[in-house]
C-alpha cells in the first residue's frame, strides 16, 4: 500500500542521513593522504557523505507523496538510532550505558506514534494553495481520505 512505500522510503532516508553524516566525520578524521576505505581521498569521502546526506532529503520528499507527514516524522525520529549505530560501526564510538534507555524510548515512541496516529491524507489543488498563501482569510477545500490505513 502507499503508506508502506512512504515508510520504507523514510527508513531508507534515515539510513542515508546517518551514513552520510558518519562518512563526512570519518573522512575528516583521516590524515592528509590517508584514503577513505582505501578508495577516496578525504575530501572526496566528505563530498560523497554530503551527497548521501542530501539524498536523504530527496527520499523524504518523495515519501511525503505516499504517507502523511505525521507518520513519516515519527518514523524519521529513528534517525537517532541509525546515527548512533553508524557511529559505533564506522567511527568506533562508544555508546554510554545511560544512553540505552533513551534509545529504547525513541524506538518505542516511534512505533507507538506510528501505529496509533490516524491521519487523513488530503489532496490539494495547487491554485487553492497559492490563494491561501497570498490572500488573507482564504481557506483551502480539499478532498481527504478518512484514514491512511
């Protein structure tokens, strides 16, 4: 179904965002002349990280056409966990024991909110949106589905 596609795209965006961030940091921690993963110089590694990071925004924008932003925002909060995991695996960072309960709460909150939210998917006419942004007091008439699930 369409919301499932949106959620998968946002999960992929989470991974891209986290990996891009960590790749940039990993590249900056290399000494001049030292290769990133034995392939790229540190500047090219940083640039590749930036491209991957920005691709996450592209994936998120595409996901918005499949699922409500309320659901996608809850799922995107998992970026915190993806970033921590990537930092441990790629950078060798250590996660303090006190951080684990916070990560569990983020995961639980994302799951609970994504399941219980009952958002409407609305389709707007572009000309009406322009009117709302340019005319004080204007309203938008939209066609909304009762629920996305």
